């Protein structure tokens, strides 16, 4: 057996020894979820904690909520977002062009000074 295989086997045995008995059964039970009797018990406990008229209050509050945004509202939001993106893009683009132009101008000025110095030299 290779040393790596032996190390993996040792690690697996050590990990298995750390698990309590019945671990696999508990995992399968948790994966399957609660039984119907458990759900009924949970519903009964939850219903006992609600004040009378809770459902009616929730439904009336839901009816008072304004409807979904209209197509015109959604179109306005899209147009506003697009305009904001375009303005931001143009701003950053023009700013980067200004910076690049300033850098290029400074470089050409240095080149021109070097050429002038070379022309003035005897």
C-alpha cells in the first residue's frame, strides 16, 4: 500500500471513530424531513400562538398594498438607469482622455526641449 493510501485510510478510520453511534440513521431521518404527525403538531402549536383574526388582518393589509409597477414605470426606470450609465461612462471617458492628453503633451514638450538643446549645441 502506498504511503498516501495508508494516510487516507488512517484519516478515514479516525474520522469514523469520532462519529457517535446511529449517525447514519439520524442523517437519513433529517434528510427525509419531519413526519406528517410532526407537521400537524407544529401547526397546532403555531396556531395556538396566533391571536384571533390574524388571517383577516393579514389579508386586509395585503389588499391595501399598491399593485405592481406598470409597464410605464418599469420603462421609466430602465431609461433612467441607461441615461445614468451613459452619463457616467462619458464622464469617466472624457476625464481619462484629458489625463492622457496632458501626459502626451508633457512628453512631447520634453522631446521638443531635448531637440532644441541639441540644435543650440555647437
